[in-house]
C-alpha cells in the first residue's frame, strides 16, 4: 500500500520541482503580464475573463508568502500543471495502465516543450488541464459505476470547469 502512493506522488513532485527550478522569476509580458496584474487586483481579464483562475490566483497570492505577486502567479501555474499530471496518472490508472507506465507518461508530458513552457509562466492553460483531467476522471468513474454520487461529482467538476471560461 505504501509503495502505491509513491507513484502519484512522483507524478506530482518531479514535474513540480522541474517547474519551480525553471520558473519565470518576475513580471512577464503579454497575456501573462495581464494575468499577473488581474489576479493581484481581482480584476477581469480579457474575454472570457477567467473568473475561477482570477479568484484562485488571488487566493494563492495571499496564502503563499514567496517572492512577489508575479512570481506567485507563475508558481500557481506550476502547481496546477503538476496537479494536472497527477490527474493524468489517475486517469491512466483508472484505465488499468500499469503504475510505472502511468508515471512515465505523465513525466514525458511534463517535459514536452509546450507543456513545460506554459507551466512556468502565468497562464490559464495549466488550470484548464487540471480541470479537464478532473472532468474526464469523473466521466470515467460515472460510466463504470453509474450512481448518484458519481453523477454529482461529475456535475460538480463540469460546472467548476465552466467557471474557468
């Protein structure tokens, strides 16, 4: 049982460490700068506004006392990306893929160019990946065991994902 917990932990910790070591240190430009500013001021980003991202980012910057606000939003992206990789691991395990192969798959995605790049800057994609993984996991659970509990979790995850856009 104890060894079983190491695999999902590895799918979270190794990528997170990589992202933190390569994290953008401060204010960026373009959309990333907008997200850094909007989350700090609880403002509204460009269309579609990204309300969930803004509120979670604002809360994260208030709870984590590391670096400046821009760095904290970059760190928020790293955490969301690492969480999404753990969701990928859980999805693969639900599909009966072996533990080592599930971790390897998550780690390979973690070091892909686009995934890594968006995981180290203030960007909405990492939260989207996490929410997508959560929804897919709940769909899979509900399709295998149709129950009211699984349907409620599915509805919750889907509704939460809608608040991101």
